[in-house]
C-alpha cells in the first residue's frame, strides 16, 4: 500500500456557492505545499459543478478532485462522509484541512472517527514541523484566553479545521489539474436531502465584509442602533463572545480566536473592553474605531481612533448625521 503523502483540502460548497473559508484554507495549503514539496489536492463534492471547479482551481491546488452527483448538491452527513472517505483511501493524503464551518466541522469529526485520526479543531494557525513533518496547529482554549500548540502524533490523515479569516484567500498563478472521480453507486443515495426552503441572513457575510460594526457586552445585548448604523454604512454586524454566549445572535457572528477573524477595511467597536481573544479577531483590519466609557479599556491600545463616550449617544449622533434622525 502506498505511503501517505500530500496535503488535501475539503472545499465546501452549498447549492452552487463556494464557502469562502475553504479558499482561505486552500491558499494556506498551497503555501505549505510549495514549502515542503507536498502535492496539494482539493476535494470538491456537489452537482453541476462546472462554475465551482473553475473558481476553486485558481487558489493553489495542484489537483482538484471533483465528484459530481445530484445527491451531493447539498451537504449530507452520511453521503459526504462516505465519499470523502473513499477519496482519502484512494489518494492517501497525509494531511487533511477543512474550514471550521458548521458543515465542515461535522464532516471533520466523522472522518476523524472513521480513520482514528488526530483532529485539531478551530485552529488559528496551521503549519508542518520541518524535522518530522507532523502537522502543527495553534488552538485557542479557555474562551480564547490561552493558545495551545498542538502536534498530531498518530493516525492518518493528520487533520485540522481552520477558523474562517485566519488566512487570506489569494488567486494562484497556476490552475489545478481537474480530476473527475466516478464513485461506487452505493456511497450516495442512502439518505436524500431535499431543500425545502433557504433563508438568507439580512446581515452581510463577516468574512467578506469591508466594513464591520462590532457590539460588545457594553451594549447590554441591545443591537437596534448597532444594526441601524450598520445598515446606513453597508456594514456587517459582529459581536464579542459574551453576546454570542447570551444567544443574542448566532455563534457565526462571534469575532475572535474562537470565532471569526476579520480582514475588513474599517471596523467600529462599540462597548467591547478589548480582551486578547477578541483583539486577535481584528488584528488584520485596516482602520479601527473604538467607543467605550472606560478610558482605561484595553481596546484603546488596539485601535486607531478612541472615543470615550456613551456608545448609544455616539450611535444616535452618527445615525442623525447620516440622515436617519432629527
């Protein structure tokens, strides 16, 4: 049996749209592949995938493995686990990276059990050790207050799910060679999923937003003015961990080491103290404006403009200036 070699990346899609975080991971895999002379394999499952293949092939993979089947149009835990397992057994990649999204986290856990593999979850750094070539990751813990270095010591493939926004998706100079795989018929169709209704969040995608308005615990969970201001400037809305823990918004909108890392051009932060695990999530942003009543708040050491004032007074003034009030 052939040895385990290469870096594979699961490229998530849903109903004809690529998950941006997958392209971020694929870009990082391409960097590691060039550094360690490892072949990079993208794995894409779906149906009527021509446009997806064209886009996914431009982000650093050497080969793009494509499985096209009607029952793979939407994520299906059983079918996706079986098909990706089949691909792994055939190509035997030493490393498997996935975006830390809901569906990919579900898939990663199932695959780790299937292969009795090491899995580092929701990492904020992924690398390969230069001496023994083991997968090395950085994993936040205790609410993001510490970051642990984790080394995969057993099982193949060595796996990690990567936090969205950790790396930047960049188009490569070359395109991947596309390989269309034909899979055994019994791997899919065991349980079919029919899309009954699809709802789209009214808030822009955090990982792609150029402008973001962040609500901290100082808002008390009252996001009415936050959302109104964000709407005026065409911004996405994110929150700090305490508000996500309170269930104010879905966890997908949490910013920090245990949430999303931003790459926005402008970020407004209202009522956040500036805990290290939150600041990590805005470290790669352009201009940061922070509003807090506490002039000693740590957030003021990590922003470009500081406003010591009541956040609601500032929001009302901004909305009025933008034409939303009298």
